[in-house]
């Protein structure tokens, strides 16, 4: 048999999605892969049912159905403070997962260097390899996950094409401050570099922290590809609706990549999602309040179990320190947790470029009942520390 492509030797299948399979195998509570166990808004489900009765069964326009693009441009114009043209500034993709891949392939030539903060959402490693780019990892130092400004500058000095910014960040829960974003923006301008953002958690931020869009900073719209999706904001991870927002010249390139990767996102779901994009501001206030409550419930159990963690400022993940346990290996710890305790987390090492093995990641996008059940299991592991 001929050999398959060598580039596939440089990354593994997703550890996060593997841990969901482990959860199913052990019938354990799955706090690994980030998706909710509660329903999306009922109006949205009703809109999807109506859309399936309508004339939306064939391909939509490849870069996005017009009604979806118009609603998205209106919503993001409000939140990003930019004047977005639905015909020029965006391309609709199959989730932020495709958006990030499209963004990388749009700006990177083979061999280009790309800065990725570590720890990082595991897709970025594969995205760089598949697009032929070479990652330069810049550490976000635990437990506060700040970067060293000089180290970041030195990375830029190596000659980079783009920087990947996950904000709010998975897995750290970090929300980059305005000062940090301004510092990154200044370097991007000085070294003529693109910034590719992944902002899927843009609406899940805990007070007093605030989300700032990189593209909204002066002079940054021209060099930022803002990737995001509807997955997390509207609890519809299975609908696979995402987008890239960027300057018209960049979007002209991104449309081509997207067209040949997937042709387009599901037409009836784009039609249905217009309902979500038109939700009033109170919807976003409500999800903030609900996620704040979920976070507080889960963190209260971590406190009771005397587990150390970095409080998340945004997104719905928390990295928990397991150095008090008699283990050197986060993967073995997670397997033990799944099998013996019935709770599934992701080994932190799958997010770090550095050899860090004392952290595991839980997510808390779950209903109260699940969080309480998971919390009670956490109390059991307290005794083992
Ligand atoms: C940072 C980040 N980006 C992208 C995704 C996937 O988003 P989508 O469902 O839009 O592809 C996730 C899902 O967990 C994520 O955490």
C-alpha cells in the first residue's frame, strides 16, 4: 500500500474528542469536550423546523446565504463597532473550525511562521501543519497566563506572517486586557503581520472582564481575520455555522479557499439562524448571567474539594492543578478519574507546547443538575489528594 501523507505524522487525532469517547465508554459525566447538555433557545429550534418546510434544500451561495450574511453583518457591526458590509466583509463557514483553517490557508504560504500562544486550542497545531505553516509557540505562563512582552517581541523578530489569538481563551479562560491587545496590535503593525482571532466565546465573559475585538483597534481591521461562530453563543455546536470577518481583499481570498474546502454551510440552518442573529440584547445579558451562575456553582465545588485552579475570566473552561495528587501524568490521572470516579476531563498536556503535565481542563457548559452531580464526584477525589 502506498504511504499516506507525511504531514499527518505531525499531529494526532483530537484528544478532546477522544475523551468524549472515554466518557461514553465509562458512562461518566463528560466535562471534556465543550458542548452544552441543555437545549438551544426554543424559537431557534422552531425556526429550523420551519426552514426545513421551506425552499432551502439546495446549496446556498457559497460564501453565505444573503439573509444570514445581512443579519450577521448587522449584529457584528453592533458588537465590533465596525461598519461591516455583508457582501464584502464576511464569508460563512462550517463553524469556527473551518473559519480558522480558511484564515490560515488564506494568509500563509508554505513555510511561513505563525505565532501561537501556548496553551492553545488543539486545532491550531493541526491548522498550521495542514496549511504548511510553522508554529512559533509563545508561552502564557500559568497560573495567571500572562505573556512576557519581550518574548513576544522576539517571536515577531523571527519574521512571522500571522499571530493566532484565542480570546476569550480556551483552555485558560483568559480574557486579554485592552493593554495586552494594544501591545500585540502594535507589534503586528510594526512587523506587518496578520492577526487571526478565534472569538467563539465573545459573548461568554465574566464581570468585570470585558471582551475587546482585536479588529476594532485602530488600524487593525486591515490586518485581522476575525473568526467566530454561532456554536457557543446559541448552544448549537452541531449546526456548524461560523464565519470569517476581514477586509474585502482578504475575504476575496478566503471565499476561494472556503468554496473549495466545503462549498458552504447548511442552507436551512443558515436560514433558521437568522432568528438567533436577530435576538435582542437581553439575550446576551441572559447568557452572561446563566454562564456566570454555572461557573460559580462549579468553582464552589472546586473550592470545597480544595482543588487549586485559575478562575476563568471568560469562556467555559477551568484548568485545575493536580500537583497535590500522587501522579506525574495528567493523562493517566484523567483515565483514573473517568474509570474510578466517573468524571471526564481533558489532560492539560494536550494544550501545551511545553512539557506541562500538572493541569487538567474541565468545562462547565452544563445544566445545574449535571454540575452538582459532577461537583459531588469532585468531593470524592478530595480525599485522595
Ligand atoms: C476556541 C475554540 N474555537 C473553536 C471551537 C469550535 O467551534 P465551532 O463549533 O464553531 O467549529 C471551539 C470548540 O470547543 C473552541 O473552544
